C-alpha cells in the first residue's frame, strides 16, 4: 500500500465531505423556501487495484442526490391565488428577462416548479414569489380551453358585457276557481309576480305577470287572464293571453290575441263567449311559450322580444291549477345578465383560473395543468426552486389535476420545503466527523512520509 495513495484517498474524502457539507448547508438555508427540494449526497467508491492478494487505495466521489419527488408539508395560506400540488407533478412556469413592470420578454425555455405562491402582477400575469410566470391552457372568446398549447396566464380586468334577456321561465300554481263544489266559477282578485329583465345595454326593467280569474259565459272551468306589464310610467301592458287548465290541474291551452300585440295602453281583457281555440300548439308535452314584444331597442336597431315559458302542456313543470289555498310561485328566472366590473380572481381545485365580476357572474379564463415526468429526480435544478427537463427525466406530460397519476391541487395553500432540519443537523455531525477523520488520515500519512524521509539520517 502506498502512503501517497492513502493520502490521495483521504484527500478525496475531504473533497467528498466538503461537497456533502455544501449540500447540507444549502438545504438548511432553504428550509423555509416555498417548494424547495432538498439535495442529499451519494458517495461512490472508485478502485485502483483490488485482487485477492492486493488492494490499493482508491478514492471516493460525492454526487448530488436530488429528492424532487418527496412532498413537503402543505400549509394553508391567506392568499386566494396560492396553489399546492398534493402528489406528483409540477407547475409549468416561464421566466422573463424584462425589467420589473415592463412587458415581459419570455425565455423560450420551459421551467417547472412546486412554488405555487402566486400573485397577480401589474401587467395582470400570475407570478410566484420567485418571479416566475404561471402557464396554463388559455380559454378563447367562447370559453373553450385550448389544450394544444400552454402559455403564461394574463388576467384582463375588462368589464363583463351585458346579455339581453331572451327567456323568462315561470312555474306557479293558480288556485282553483271559487268553491270546488260550485258549478259557476267566481271572480277572484288578481295575483301577480315580478321579475327583473335586461335589455341589450344591460338596463334593468321590471316585468309583472298578473293573473285574473275571468269566467267565460257558459263554460267550465273558468279561464285565467294573464297580463304582462313592464315598468314604464304609467305601466305599459305588453302581452296578454288566456290560460285554460285540464281537469287534472295541468295546463291545457294558452290563447294570445288573434292579432299582433304591440306595446301600448292596457288592452281590454279577453272574454270569449265560448271556449277559445288556442293559437299556440297545445299538444301534450310541447312547450307553452308566450312571446313578449317590448320597446327595448337592440344593438341591431330592432326591438327586443322575450319568450315567457310557462311549462309544458299536460305537465307539472310550469303553470298548474291544483287544489291550494292561494297563489304559489314555484320558480321565476331569466337568462339576462347586467354589466359588471372586474372584482377578483380565484382558483379552483380543478385548476380553473376564474375571474369574478361585480354582477355576480364569473368566467373561467384558463386551466392550470399538472406537469409530470417519469423520473422527476433527474430534473435539472435552476434558480427560484425551479427545474428544467433532461434526457434522463423523460418527456413532460401535461395532465388535468388528479388524472393519469398526477397530483391534485389544493387551493389557498402552499407547499413548504421538504427539508427536515433535525435530519440535516444529524448529517452535519456525521459530515464533520468524517471530514475530521479524513484530515487525521492526511496528517498521519504526512507524518509517516516524514518518518520515512528521516530514515536516511
């Protein structure tokens, strides 16, 4: 055995323990860095000569052991845009070379990170505390996600465009006329319901549906007269129809005026001498819809019409006339939307980036994929607790959260570093002792060489 060989081996031990000490130091320094992944140290033995009769000292090589697939503790955050991946996967992010506040100039290199402490910057982009831009599948104008490409997510704080009301849907029960045992129906006080609808500019209007029991001479059962008025001053009656019900209480006929109806002064109630013939097809199972003409101009320069949906003929999903003590409203809705201003941004567990507006509406503008690798420990570490793909890591796969082996997303949460301080301090003690032992070997070998040199004296 060569003394110089022993010294060289001990020196390689010093170098290896120095590398381990550096990894331990890096881990401890980043123990509070969001999404940081620790680096352990693997020691590899290299031989020079090793036979049954002779073994020469070799050396040791310290290699980094990246621990990217071990999850850190997930903790709640008061940041509504914070996200954490529970399980396997990373966020796709981009880095920019532009100055803060300037329009970003994105690096074409794709980066991946577990740091999900995102905020919206001055340009509307979602960035984490390392300044990396969150990427996702962006939605087009009609809300469809383009899953063929991922790009930085930018939130535009534009207003929500109003939507004119096209349909009003109503469900209610009108009480039977008079005494159920009487052969002649009796007049009853009108009953009504009101709903707010919107024109093309988003202006709100009140529509009132009033029902008045109107006996028809020589007919049983009685008819209900439906009058629809808007909130003009004075109120403007815009539609009218007669309603007839079957003996089982379901809707049988809806009879509007025989001539076209236009907004104007109140119309004289329809009082047919005999049972009228419905102008709306009343086949059981078909929809009972009354067209409401309004004086609200549309963007095309015409006037807005609204379909008042009263259920189906012979069905129980709209207007009915079952035994009851009074008028009961079962449901009243419309599909118009008033204008709204930008309110906030929120995240969903499915990865949706949702913009909320002051009118109560919301719109999904992007979805965040979870990026997975076959060998995540083989990713190349980069600044900002991020990584880049390597040949050893395998190709990246973009998945919807919690599919194909990818992790789930936890909203309003962040992932802490996966560094355990107690373990690192234990490694630190071992590295210190191992370094001291190797240093002792060097000094001992040096003394032995000196003793050898002193033999000539």
